[in-house]
């Protein structure tokens, strides 16, 4: 009976270890459609046709991303992930590219605090141009 209890305890422990390893390696998808109407503050120069898409996969602290866009008022000077709720402006927490080309891909290291902010809907991506230095298109990140 004692051997059976020890065997069961060892089995439970092994299952917990395997599941915690699996959870640690779990990846999450991040995405956002980008539009000029979401940008804050509202731009001086605005093209309603401007649009984009940000997609990414987070594995551990490594973010592998892709950014596409079209219809901007000029070349994309930079793109970032910012910390703020929808309708609010916030600080850059993850630089993506600068200058940027549509279809660009890259990787970034994401701190734990940024992952927590993602879970609360407090991150957005935006693309900047010379005519819209504060941002021309924006999208709130969601999974």
C-alpha cells in the first residue's frame, strides 16, 4: 500500500512538472488592425484610406512580429508598441522599426510588465510618418 501511494505521488508530481513546462513554452498571438480613425491625438493630415495590420507571436519573452500598411501620407518613419488604453496616448514600450517598410518582420524582447499590460488590453501599435509624427495609423492589441 505504501509503495502504491509513493507511486501515485510520483506520478502526480511528474504530471505537474510536465504541465508546467508545457505552460512555460506556450505561445500567444497578438494582433491589431491599424486605422487612421484610432490614432490619438487626431492628426492634422489624415487619409481615411490609410490602414495596416500587425500580427505577432509571443513565446516566453520573445515577440516575433510582422507589420503591413498602405495608404499612408508618406514613408513610415517608425512603428512602436505603446502602453495605453484605447483612446489614450502612451509611452513606447517596444520599438519595432524605423524607418519601416510594409511587410517588415522582426523580433523583440518583451518584459513581463508589457505581457501583463497586453492581458489587460493596454497596448497599441502605431505607425508614424513625417506628416503625422505622433502617429498616422493605430490599432489596439488583442489576442
